[in-house]
C-alpha cells in the first residue's frame, strides 16, 4: 500500500470512531435517548417516553412544561394511547389543576387498562385515604 492509501484508511477509521462516539452519547441519559427518538420518528410512544424522562429526571418548571407539551403531542398522534393522558393528569394533579386532571383521569379510572393508577391519582386529588 502507498502512504496516501494508508492515510485515507486511517482518516476514515478515525472519522468512524468519532461518529460512533457521538452516537453513543445518545445513550448516556434517558432524556437524550428519547429526544433523539422524537427527532427521528416522532411517534406517540417516543413523545410519551420523552415527556416521562423529563418529568422523572428534572423537576424544574421548564422541564415539566416541556413534558406536558410532549404528552399533548402524543395524544394528537395517537388519541387512543392512555399513557399520555395519565401522565398529563399526574402533572396536573401536582400543579393543583384538579378540574382538568379529573377530566383526563375520570374515564381511565373506570375503563382504562391502567385504571388503578388513575384511581390512585383521583384519590390523591381528593385528599382521601387511598388503598
């Protein structure tokens, strides 16, 4: 091999190693992973998981507002997916927006697959002793 060919091969290897390093940074935090999934696919589940990662990782007002935004986007993309409604309801309970939370959670407390979670949130909202 000529030295020019070796230089090109080494340069490509260094470039690929750097690209791999950058791609692996996505896996460093859950928030980054789901942010990447939202950017690449934009599916409802990605928005729900990104919102949940924001809600769980960072309790700042900005993060919670961004989480709400992604839950709403998820409901627009898949109105039959229960999780964004439940997560949004949980955020609203935490904010003290009980009327809005009750509208979101009421249906799921009776009929949803995650009715126990919805019932618990409604119970907490009413400051009752929850089972």
